[in-house]
């Protein structure tokens, strides 16, 4: 879901001024919130971009399924952080744009949001095949199949936003499509019943993914108990990796549930609602999405070694240039 749901339960026919009431707080508080957002977002953007750069430079990473999926996860999170920050800047500066210009942004954000759990499950299945089917892993997990899986992830993630777009265009009036608004996905589903159906469908999907992850975890756990030596070490590491993916999935679920909790809080006090929404935004929409791939990357010995090597080479190059100039 969009990180900055500026109007969760209010009518989608509300004017831009009514929407602004949900962000027009004390200027000092608003500036602090905006500054904190930039402090959280841009270091993560830099680190994820650095990891993507390292991924693109190493042929080994581009040819192994697990790293291809990891690279895709980094790309999705980078796009999410960029778009989220863009929407936040528009919102906190009270910039309203025509609704039909928001539609492509909303569709892309929705697709990116759905990509995250699907990529997680693909990475879990890849670890399950690697540990529980080691003799068949090389034949099953090829780079070509990894790219096909990524294509399927994007197709599945794009179904819902395209359906919502076609329904909106065919049912909404011209006045509604031309009104000024903030960019949040709820503008594409004005009916409350569709809000509920969208959340329910997303939660059902996450539960289905969780079942698959638990299955992979149990199978890897059994493989770890039966293995010995290096195989046992590999299985134990795979078990910890699946545990991290399950944590990621719980964070995705929490992100889905946040708007419903915020909607209840907003009925009692608007200032408390603004505070809760901002905390949820930083904790689940920003930090959780950024920290998880970074932790996964730092845990992988091969990728971590490549990062250290790249950073050291970069620092040595800068030092050499400084010495020559002096």
C-alpha cells in the first residue's frame, strides 16, 4: 500500500482543501517530520544503490539465481524509496496535481508493493531447492528461469492496479478524473467496499505466502538435522535465511494493517493519528523495506566480501588522486 495514505476513510470525492487538513499541522512539526523522512530515506537509497552497483559489476552475481532475485529485491526497494520520497515531498509541500497524472504513479507504487512479498517467496523456494534438492539445484535454478520468475512477479503484481485503473476509467466522471489531489492509491478505488476487498485480498495472499515459507523452513530444518559437516552448516544458514524472510513477511503484513489501525485512531484525535501514521510510515514503509535487504546482503559472505573490496578500492583511488593533486 502507499506509504503516505493521506486520506484513509474519508470520501474520495473530497476536495484538495479537505485532504490538506490531514497534513496541515504545526509548521515546525511538519518540517521536522520532513527532515526525519529525508534522514531515513537517503542513506538507505545510497546503500541500496551501492549494492546494486556491486551486483551489476560481478558476473558471478548476475549468473546465480539467488543473487539475481536479491538484485531484483534491491531494485524494487530502491524504486519504492524514490517514489515514496517523491510523494512525501509533494504532500508536505501541499502540491496537488490532477488525478489522471497520479494514476501511473499509484499503479507503479501498488505493483512495487506487491512485488516485495512475491520476491521473498521466490528467494525462499530457491533456498529450499538448494538445500533439500542439491543434486537438482543447478538444473532447476538457472539464470534464465530466474528472469522468467521475475517477469511473472511483475505480471502478477500489475494485475490488480490495471484492473482498478480500467474500472476507474470506465466508471468515474470526467470531473473526478480532472480534480486536484494528492497521490495515494485510494483515489483509484473510491468505493469503501473495494478498500476492504483490496486489504482482504492482500492479507489472504500474505497468509498463502507464509504457509509456503513455513513449509520451506520445516523442510530445511529437517535437512539440517539429518545433515553433517558442511551440509549441516549450509542447511543451518538456509534456515536462518528463511527466518529472515518470515520476518520480512510479518513486516509486510504490519504495513498492510497500519492504515486500518490509523483509521480507527483518526476517529478519536487527528493529532494522534498524524503521529501514529508517521511512526508507522518510518517503521514499516521505510525502515523495514530498507533494512531487510541490507541485512540479507551483509549476511552473505560472498556479497559482503565484494562490498568491502569495492569500498576499499574506491577509497584507495580517492587517496591516490588526493596525493597526486598535492
